[in-house]
């Protein structure tokens, strides 16, 4: 039997974002993988946490045509008192209601695609990537939760001579990062919290494995950008800024530090995806002056993409 080609390997993604300028150098096509091992209180892509597809519903777009009721075989949709209500526990993410919805009030976040499917989108933007020094970025979610798909996609991109970045939270088996590393130009490595217990309270896990994998990548010669989300009232502390500086100073292959000020884009997704039970922080967006002070405290080459 002939072995399957690497481009035939499939995975679950919830978005492919073209012309991205915040996910690595230059203009990039960012592939968002489903599934994440963390539960960050400030997550701006909560639809990427579950490895399974999830239904999105924007009530303001619904015209009350009830086409979804007729299309769904699982009793997910009903109308009461003029409102469109969803039984999300009954949803099997089959997509029948999405296909039937005329105003696109319903969408599925998550679909199975092959590496070839993704690459066909990425190569459309080759001229922009080459001109700007950009390429393809794997993000999420967490790419290391689908290691076979991530490696297949990276290999295929490298065969097309594309620059490749991987954004990772680092909470995964080292072997998964090790397999990806030969095909990755830059790792965008998240560093969220210095204090282990605070890290656990904010993300669901401590930072021991994350730090060990970061050191392993550095020892392996991987080029690294340290990405540090800063959330007012949560980790905007002097000891954390000192921790970022300390970790950055210990990396031989660090390119720079990305400082990522908190934004509120994830809050609006809670209702859309029925994630009201998900713990999420609602902080104020920091001022430019506050961000500049954070940069000063960290020191070195600190950027805000």
C-alpha cells in the first residue's frame, strides 16, 4: 500500500486569516488550529479552546425564518417569545443549520482540512509575503495539539520556500516541538506569568513545563520571539516584568520580546459561542503611556506588534 503524502494529512482549524501583520515578520497568512491545553482568563480566541467544531450564533443577524429548525435533526434550535434559542448540549456541529441559514447568523468555528487545502490558500499571497519578508504562521489554539498536521503543513510550506512561524503556549510534549523545529524559522513563544501559582490560577496549569520547553528550544538553536500578554490588574506587576527580563536575558537565540497589551476582543465571543461558563477577565485596555512604562521596565528590544 502506498504511503499517504504529507499534504494529505488533515487537521481541524477554525480560521485562515490572510494579510495578517501581527503574527510574525511581514505580511502573513495565519492558520488557527483548534484545541488548546490552557484556559487563559484573557483569551481572545475562546472558540479555539475546544478541539471540536463549535457553533457560532449572532442573534442580531437572525431574521426568524426558522430554516435552521427544519434543517437540524437534533433539536438544537427553537423559537420562544420571538427569540431564537439554542440547546448547545444537543448540538453535534454537523453544519446543517449553517448551510440553511440565509443571513449567515449561524457559522461553524472549526472544519477539517488537509495540508494541501491550507497551502492552496497560503500560496495565493506569495508575492506579498516575499515583498514584506512574511510567510505562514501556525497559531490557535495550540498547533502542538495536532502535531502530525502541523509538521505536514510546515513541511509542505518549506517545499514552497515559505517563511514559517509557529505560535505556541509551550505546554506540550517536547517531542512535538522538536518535530516541528527543523521546519520553523521563528517560534513565537508565549510567556504569560512568572509566578507558578498565579500562572495556574490564570491559565489552569503552572509554568514549569512551559519554561523547560522554552529552554529546550533555545538549546536546540531555534530562533525565538518571546510573546508576553500583559493584563492590567492581573500580571502588570514589577516582579513579572523583572521575570520577563530575566527569561529573555537567558535565551541565546532570542530575537526580541513582543509586548501584547490586553484587548477586549474576546469578550464579544462569549455569547456568540455559548461560552458564558468560561472564566474570562474583563480588564481595561491599557493606555499608550502605561504600555511605554511596561516596555521601560522590561528593557532590551521590546516591541508592540
